[in-house]
């Protein structure tokens, strides 16, 4: 699956699904731009430039919820790599509280990253791709929360459902430019974000109760991103691909 010559931006790429996706796209041959509010831990990145899987890579610190920081991200990518072919909107946060306890800033914070962040990066990426005139690919990391209303995640559930509908809208608008837009719904995936809530034992024990007997791995989501953005996914647009180990399946009788 060669992405040689392509430039891919991955948001929320300092760890978890974003890091695994950046590494996968680099090993497919792309030059990757990792955007995050924090630097990847324990990585050596002088001036933001480093090597990933033998490819040139760039780290740009930016909050995707802030339009001017996202504009700066795209300026940096232009200066260093001169093009954008792939955008993976992965950055996302949740504030887990019941509706009754939610404060307005909780909701604003989640929507800033999940909704505005996705919008800013997709719009600036699409503008760049249209100007280049060579097509492109945009992938959203949504969630099974878009399809099932897990309690205590009002802002997150709403944002992820909106992301799926924005995916279809942008796919319809951008198809004539050869730009494909798709979304992935991960199920429960073992990332540093989840480790803030669950211990090793809980992850193992709760994982056993899932249909496939374990949580997903970030690399399993990254593999699907790689497929969607490659030539093998050339006829896929406006789709939502669920990768959840069967978590949304009905219980067997
Ligand atoms: N882990 C799961 O179970 C799971 C399930 C379904 C969907 N997802 C989605 O997958 C994506 C990645 O999740 P993860 O579990 O790897 O998360 P994580 O918390 O392990 O990593 C998320 C990364 O995003 C970065 N980030 C947060 N806010 C940002 C911002 N404003 N601008 C730029 N970067 C920002 C964080 O610094 C972090 O490095 C998210 O969109 C999440 O909603 C995760």
C-alpha cells in the first residue's frame, strides 16, 4: 500500500490511535505531520522534524479547536512539505458526567476539539487539496458513541454523531474533486486516554466480556485508516466503518 509522495496530517497524534496511525501511514511511505497539544513522550524531535519509519516526519504543536493555530499548522506543512494529500481527524476528548451535572464549559471544551477541530482541519485540508487538483482523502475517527447513546457522554455522543453526518456531507460535496471522505467508528480501544479511567486488571476483565474477548488495539484502527486512504479504498467515500470487536452486536440468545 504505497503512499509514497503523499503528505498526511494526523491530529491528536502524540499517543494512542493518532500515534499508531501516523506510524502506519509513514510505514506505507507517506511523509507524516503529527499535530497535538502535547509533544509525544520520550521522542527526540529537534525543531519538530524527525524520522518515522524511515520517512521525514514533522511535529506541530497546535490545538485543533483554535482556528488560528490550525491555520498555522497548515502554513508549517506548506513550508516544509508543500502539499497535503491526507487528513486524519483523530483528536478527541470526552467529559464524562450525567446531563444533570454538566457545566456549559464541559460541553464547550468537548465540542471545541471534536466538532470545531474536525471542521477546521477538514476545511483547510479540503481547500488545499482542491487547489492542488489531485484529489485526496479525509478520515474522521468517530466512535461507536455516534451510534449508541452510552450514558454520561452527552457532548461526546452528539459530536461523534455530527462527525458522521459531516463526513457524508463533505463526501457529497468533494467527490467531484476526487476527494474521498470517510469515518471510522472505533469500539473500546486500549489507549493512554482509556488508561486514565481503567486499571490493567479492569481493562483485561472488562475486555473478556466483549464479543471478541478483548479491547481493540490502536494498530487495528490505524490499519483501517491505511486501507481507506490508499488506492485499495479508491471507491469508498461517505462511508462509516465500524471497528468495534462486535461491541454493538446484540447479545446472543
Ligand atoms: N480509545 C477508545 O476507546 C476510543 C473509542 C472510540 C473512539 N475513540 C476516538 O479516537 C480518537 C483518539 O482516541 P485515543 O483513545 O487514542 O485518545 P488519547 O486520549 O489516548 O489520545 C488523544 C490525543 O489527542 C490529543 N489532543 C487532545 N485535545 C487536542 C487538541 N485540542 N488539539 C490537538 N490534539 C489534541 C491529546 O493530547 C492526545 O495525545 C478520539 O477522537 C477518540 O474519541 C477512542
